[in-house]
C-alpha cells in the first residue's frame, strides 16, 4: 500500500518541524508536534491509527517514526519532506507567503 492510499484511509499526518517552519507552510489537516516535543505529546495520539510523519527532508520524521514505534504505535510511516508529501494526489498543502 502506498502513502496516498494510507492517507486516503484516514491516517493522521504529524509534521515534526518547528512551529515556525509549520506556520510558513504545511499539509492541510496535519498536526504540528515538533520533534523535541513529541515524547511529551504521545498521550493524545492513538496507537492503533495509521500515522504518517513528515518534516523538511525526512530526517526528523525518521527519528519520529522510531520514537512512535518504540512507544507502541502499530502503523507508522515516514512521509519524508512535507512539500513532497503534500503534492501527492488528493493531499493539499499550503504555503504562507
């Protein structure tokens, strides 16, 4: 299954960039939890819901993927760069200028 299908079926998208980066542009409907705050915010995320993490390049989202998996999340995907992920069919992104 590819990321388009996973997201179309209701996956949560978590953007682990800083608030400033997120505010400059992000995927519609994504949640911003900066990587350094992820561990403190696990309690409001559902471990059984597919989760796609993204950032600026894929590096921080790979770290976030491992953090989530280590905390019992069943289905976690590294979506890589948010703007690449946002260009997939059916997924919109917005950039603030």
